[in-house]
């Protein structure tokens, strides 16, 4: 048992989480831009905001602080009182949160045709398979890395995430303010 759950329950949570991540991000790829257009939000502004959000999440990872952007305290209390944590908070907002959705919409906007969006969707499905595998192996990985190893991995991922956020922010600002280029 892991955290009071059986291995079968943990496997079901991993499967549901991975499937939810795939659905959320594929929907973002196909319907994100039209939703932004409906609200009058331009892709450069969305890319800038998404980059800033990703950068803030990365800074929290680098400083080993738990970011409240990922999950509000009320959401944490609700998740702890339920058995079904796979969709909320694991899939949304922890894995397929604002940063991932921003990145999916920005990448989909750069897609030239339907084939490009299909490739992006296939990539999301593949990544969701990796999420499923990682969640299935989370306990043994955590035990083998230990606290120090997990902290190092978190900081390395935070650094990579910061670079992605800065690139998105720079791209968005360059489009919003062409004089910066």
C-alpha cells in the first residue's frame, strides 16, 4: 500500500491521470486558439503571460518552495478528502496546468496545417504514456533517488522550465513590442 492505497488503486489513479492529461492538452491544441480569439486575446499576449507563469513556477521549483499556483489550499483539502485525485489535482492543475496548456496552445498556433496539429496531438499522447509510466514507477524512483536526489532533479527541471518560460516570454514580448527585436 502507498499512502493508504493498494497497488491496484495506485495503478488506476496513474491510468486516469495520464488519460486526463492527454484529453486536456489535446483539447487545448485543437480548441485553444478559437477560445482565445473568442475572448479577444492575441497569441503574443497569451505567450507572454504563459511564459511569465511558467517562469514563476520554475522559480518556485528552483527555490524548493511549493507553488500555490499549482493547487489552492481548498483544492488540496478537497483532494485529501476524496479517493479520486487522478483528475483534480494530479492531472489538472499539477501536470496539465496553466503552463502546459499555454505551451500547447502556443505550439498549436504555430502549426501550419492539420497534419502539424495531428503530430502535436500524437506527441501529447506519447507524453501522456510517459506520465503513466512515471506515475506507475513513482514509488520505486522516489525510494532510489531519496530526498536529496529528488531535490536535485526538481531543481534541474526548474532550470529547464525557466529557460522555456523565458523563451516564451521573449517571443511574446518581441511580437507585442517589435522595437525590442
